[in-house]
C-alpha cells in the first residue's frame, strides 16, 4: 500500500474505533475537518463544537491512543489478503457513500477491483419453499445475465439461492457479511464463498476474523440495500431480517420489490406486507430493470462518446443489437426483427444497453443511441 494511503487508512480505522464515534459522527467529523487525520489534530474545543459531538465524544477523540490495535488490524488484513476502502476515497461505492450512515471502513476480497454496479439486492427467508427457490433462481439469474450485479448476505436460504443463480448465469455477485470478510458463515457455504471470491466480491465493515455475532446482522443489512438500486424480497416472514433490509432501502430512497406468494404460505406474509405498504410486486427481472434502468442510464451519460468501460462491459448480444440502434428512434419490435431475434431476447439486451447508458428509451417503446 502506498505510504500516504496507508496513513489515510490508518487514521480512518483509528477514528472508527473511538468510543461513541459511529458511522454518522465519523462522516460528520470528516466532512467538517477534511480527513480523519485532520480530526486527530483538532483540540477539544473545535471537536466539541461540531453538531452532535459534544463533551464526551470530543474527549474520546483527543484521548485516543490505541494505535497498536489499529496497526495490528491492518497487518491482519494484509496477511489474510483483504483489501480496505475508507469512506471518502474515489473507489468507495458511490451509492453506499450517499446513505445517512455509510460504514467508515469496508474490507473486501474477491476477483473484482471495485464493488460492482449497477446492482440489485435479493434477500429473503432462511427457510424458503420450493416456489421461493425457483423464483429466486429465475429472477436473480436473469438479472445477472442482463449485467446487473446481485447483492445478498450469503445467509442460508434465499440469499444463497441468489448468489448461486448469479454465478451459474455467468454474472457478478457480491456478498455482504455480518462477520469478518475472511470468515465463512454459515460454515456450509464454503463452496459458495470460494466461488464468490473467484468471480465476485465478499464485503464486510467488520474487522478481519470478527465472529458472526447476532448484533452484526441488522447493521450489515443497511449495506446490502445501500449498495443496490433496489431490494427484491422473495419470501419473508413478518419479522424477517429481509424486511429490515427492505425498510433500509425505502429510507435510502431505493426501490423496493416483492415477489407475490401463496396466501396459504407463511413465507409470503412479509412480501404481502411490503406490497400493501407500497412495494412493487414483480415476477421477472424485466420488471425490476424497467424501474432501475433510467437512473443508471442518466448517470452514465455526459459525454459525446461511449466510455471504454461501458463498451467493454457489453456481452455479445448487446454488441450485436447496438449495431442496429441509430440516433433516430426505432421500436423494440423493429430492432428484434433486424437482429432476427425473438422479442424477449431483444428486450433483455435493450435493458442492458440502457443501464450502460448507451441508448435511451423513448415513449412508444422506441429507442435511440445516446453516444456517437
């Protein structure tokens, strides 16, 4: 790690360790003074004057001296092959950075250089029905095929089904853990963990080797939703942690989706509750993509030419179909005919192109190229 970045990470880890300085006050202090290192140069009076910090937290910052523990944490992370991102860095996930209480530090490992986007979180009960497993495989697999990362928590049940579906579709998936990023939990998910490490990303705000304690999981749920454009709940009881993830999503301004289930299944009680409260009932990836595509398309625009990254991310279908999209509006049916494809195949490719910001959707199911 480059020396200047090492010191930046070290200061962030230290500030995050200070008693009473959680995610919200960490962000407030860094926004006020510039960097975590700058925070440690301030005196009691300056710190106490920051909104919400007050006497006790100001004294805790000025008294902090546990730098040995910080250095040990950094050394342990390097030993385990964990990478570290701190809030405020360019590679810190943009969507997660914008939530009210972003984690000051993220540890991660895997085959990706950065946290994937665009993403949809897929969560649900640890005891799914056969219907729930099949619905998860169908929707999560289709999302992955469309180029959307599938985020979940690697818990038993729906979470594991979502990760597996994304991997089997050849897509990208990210697992947010309620323990250290080097810890496999639940232990039977060792194979899934290894596959995600190879082709996706393991993410945690907890220190290396931190055990999966019960109080960690509600905290990690805000990260699952914060990384995603929307949260899909497949099956969940009325008191499910999956519902908490959906509530975080609503508070963060994300879309909330739910798969309708049988009125005779208790596993669908939570989904019915979400739908009654305004969650969008869905039965396919296409319905989700239609909701989230515009925000990514608008974010991707802004220059006259397509970015190399956007072009490199395209699959064969997207590249082929893009050849038929010009700057004059053309209907989806006409594009399918030009490519000699069925409408469903064309619709999937069009959604991927829209998410990449390479085309835009117009009224009447028309499309046109955005870039030269």
